[in-house]
C-alpha cells in the first residue's frame, strides 16, 4: 500500500451495493408473474413486482423523478446513474389518469419514502388488466448483481432489492 493510499478509506464489499426500498405496501412477487410479456421477460429491465394493497406509490430511492402524464408510472434517475421505473399495474395507461392522484411534481428531487402518487386500488382492479406493479431497473448494463431481498409481505420503506454496481 502506497503512502497516499494509506490515507484513503479502504473500500469494503458493501461500497458497491445500492439499496432500493419498497414503494408500495403489498406482497413481493417474481417479475415473471406480471401479466405483460415486456415486463415478465425482462425486456424493459430487471427487478421484481408487488401485488399492492390500497395506498400510494412512495419513492424507493433518492432521485429525480418523472411522473407519467397519466400518473400510472414514475421513473427515477439516481445520482449513481441507475434508472428505474415503478409501473403501477398493467394497461393502466388506458385509464387516462383515472384512479390516480398526483402528489409530487414531475422533475423534482425526492427522498426515499416520499409520497408520489395516490391510487384507488378498487377502481383500478375493476378497470385495468392487473394491479401487479413492476419495480425495475432499466439500465441493467450498470449492474453487476441484483438481489431481491424482500419476500412475502412488504411495507413502504422495507428493503426490497440490493444492487451491486459495476466498478
């Protein structure tokens, strides 16, 4: 170890890991159980899904957000360059915003656990194909390893996934 390296903090294995927290209350399911081929086959990205309970979508990470015009999905741009999406349900874009109430402003920087969009789960269940909600990383080329750490029921703010970033 060189003299200058002595003063630098030694990296631990944990330094390359990034935590993602649950954006919803519900039950964690495998991404393959989402009734949409683009999500189930991981064409859009990798992660997991949540079978939600009544409530709201909260931020799973600290990031700049973009809320889709119809309020059914939120994308996240994290400082470490990770790009994510929480896509509430399947074919919910067809609801044209009905069943959703925007809380946060698109383009704003949010903290973990900040409320973003409220949803009416009963309305959405009656009017959309599914309420299963993919939580995925879109740019998996930056990811060395993805671990889904939650199992079964989760609450907003529970650790959902851990991502090991490529060096």
